[in-house]
């Protein structure tokens, strides 16, 4: 029964962490903030992000407050799981674990955005606001791949290559911290 509750706690924290990271990514990519998905992300993160923004300003076009909120959410996840399921807490584990969690969830977010973008490209007809925002987010990563490997017979392999690269990075990253 503990595994089920632990799973639920992890999913809740991870989903919110992905929303916070999506906000950072949307601002970094200068995506359309009038898009319905962007509006959801802004509304979901603003109550916690606005107070942090008063203390931590942006730097060079990067929203450092969003990154700080992501680290705080990751730290709260680790603290909650440690206290509820393991009964102990190591401050250094929380600090290092928070950074690792943010990087891991950031890679997961990019992975899922690419997967959803690929699926939407197969089934959508006409304009789709979610597909448009995912295009704005992922195109800067896909464009350099397309310069090296152009679409072959109308088949764009750039998403597949980026997904394989992301999975490689995630495995490499996790191996470094084990």
C-alpha cells in the first residue's frame, strides 16, 4: 500500500514540476503566451511564481524565478517522500536530489512534448493550438538535425533522432549520479 501512495505523491509533484519547467521553456523559446496551453501554464504557476519573482529577477532572458520554483518543488518532493516513507532526511540529499530531479524531469518533458508533437502531426487536421505551441518549443532543437539529415521521401526523422539523443543523455546522466 505504501508503494501506491508513494507513486501518487511522486506523480503529483512530477506533474507540477513539469508545468513549472514548461513555463521556463515557454519563456525561453518566446512562445505564444496567448495560446490556451500557455495560459493554463501561466495560471497554474503564477500563484507560487509571482512572490519568487519579487526576490529573484530574470537574467539575460532566462526566468531564474521559474528555475528556483522548479528546484523548490523538487526539494519538496524529496522531503515529502523522505519523511512519509523513509522516516529520515539528509540536507545534502535534498540539495543534490533536487537538481537531479529537475534535470531528469526536464528531459522527460522534452521527450513527451516530442512524442505528443509527432502523434499530433499524424492525426491533426488544420490548425491545432497545442500543436502550434509544441512546434514553437521543439523547432529550435529539430532544425539543426534537419540540416544534417533532411527529410527522406517526406519522412522527417529529426524527432526520432532527438528522442534517441534525449534517452541517451538521460541514461548517461543517471549513470553518472549512481
